[in-house]
């Protein structure tokens, strides 16, 4: 099984948050390493934000009790982003049997999109909230 999540965000929302709340906003959502790599590029921060939301969806819980900084998106020296989970996010992924995460992100002038895929999600029975299939007539 695969688990997936996707999120689309208006870059303006992130820009407004940074303008209004500055470091408090940045520090709430992004690790020091993420902030350092993005170097003030709001589209890159928005892309990471979208990936974090996407990971929340793939976990099946949304962000919920998972801290934003427990989902960390860093880029390698070729610019390719990769995911590291910490604390509650790492624990939740382990409980749900989710491993081998892959992520991707993209941005235009106005929007950023993030995608996350993980292997190993056990099929969940119908009726357990997210992931519930459509009703099938008996
Ligand atoms: C890297 C590339 C695919 C980005 O595409 P783009 O249309 O210019 O820009 P997008 O907004 O869609 O995507 C940008 C994001 O792609 C991601 N990215 C960059 N390099 C990447 C790579 N080598 N592999 C995967 N993702 C990459 C980054 O997350 C980047 O956003 P960020 O800088 O905020 O982290 C494009 O610049 C390109 O084709 N470069 C040359 C070829 C190349 O290195 N391709 C890599 C895939 S093999």
C-alpha cells in the first residue's frame, strides 16, 4: 500500500504571516535549517509549508498533534528536497507503518504545491474515519 497527501497554498498567506509576525511566524512553522536554506524566499517557504500539510494528510491525521517543525523539509546540494520526521511525526509514522517517504514541491508566482508519498500504510477497514471508501450497495 501507498499513502499520499497533497496541498496547495497561496504564497501570499505565508508572505502576510511573515510581514505581520516576522520571526515568531517563521519559528512556529519552520526549523532553523529550513529557514537558513530558504534564505527569505517566500515561495520556497510556502512550498515547504505545503509539503508539511501534505505529510499530515498522508499520516491520516492532518497536522493535529504533530508539530510543524516535526516535519522538516531540507534540500540536498542539487536542490532536491527530502523529508525528515522528528518527535510526534516520527512516532505517528512508525505507529501507522509509514516509511520510505518521498516528497516533491513546486511553486508559481502565486501558489505552491507540496506532495508526499509513503510506503507501508496498512489497509484500514471501512468506517475508521479518513480513508473510508464510498458506500457500496449490498
Ligand atoms: C529542478 C527543476 C525541475 C525545478 O523545476 P521548475 O519548474 O524550475 O520549478 P518548480 O517551482 O516546479 O520546482 C521548484 C522546486 O523543485 C525542487 N527541486 C529542485 N531541484 C530538484 C531536483 N534535482 N530533484 C527534485 N526536485 C528538485 C525544489 O524543491 C524546488 O523548490 P525550492 O527551491 O523552493 O526547494 C528545474 O529547474 C530543472 O529542470 N532543472 C534542471 C534539471 C534538473 O536538475 N532536474 C532535476 C530532476 S532530474
